[in-house]
C-alpha cells in the first residue's frame, strides 16, 4: 500500500507521466487513491485486457 502512495505522489509531482497497473491491483490502488485529498485529479483509463493507466490532471475532474 505504501508503494501505491509513493507512486501516486510521483505521478502528482511529475516524476512519472503515468502509472500502469494490472487489473488485479485495481482495488488495492483504489483504496489508497480515494483517501487522498486530490483524488479527483487522478484519471484512470481502462485498457484492453483490463489494465488501467492512471494520469494526473492539473485541473480536478467534475
């Protein structure tokens, strides 16, 4: 879980452009993600096969 927090922080800071996670990791990452104050700045994009790519948006989604 701490690894997910670090990855999300790196994504926010621009160290990473995107995070690609396996569909089996989705719920573990989401558990960490929804606890964040900036939750609405992260966008998950589903890929064929069930993997998800997360990006950080400068402006929060609605």
